[in-house]
C-alpha cells in the first residue's frame, strides 16, 4: 500500500525526470540550431556520444538515442549514394 509520503516522493522524482528530459530536448534544439548538417552536429558531440551518454552520464537509452540521432546521416540520403 502506498502512503501519502511515498506518493509525494514519487511525484517529486517524476517532476525531476520530466525536467531532465526537457533539458535534454532543449540541448538537442540548441545543437541543431548551431549545426548546418548532420556532420557538423556530430562534431559538436563528444567522440562516441552513445558510450559517453550511457556509461559516463548514465542517460537512459531512449534519451541518449534522441541526442545522438541528428548526428547520423538520414537513411534516405544514404540510399541515394
């Protein structure tokens, strides 16, 4: 059974996670604003961005993918080559 204190703590944790997620989305927007294309975006990230985000910063996989994805060439553009 969940007590009021436990529920209040869960709400705080959920709010912190939502703020964290929003900050990562804003980071991606800033990086996209600074970059002209996927190559420049990738240069703005650390080397091996997925490894750094997942292992060093403990970012959840779905958020790490969201940050690193714009640095990868779009599959439609790869098919044309």
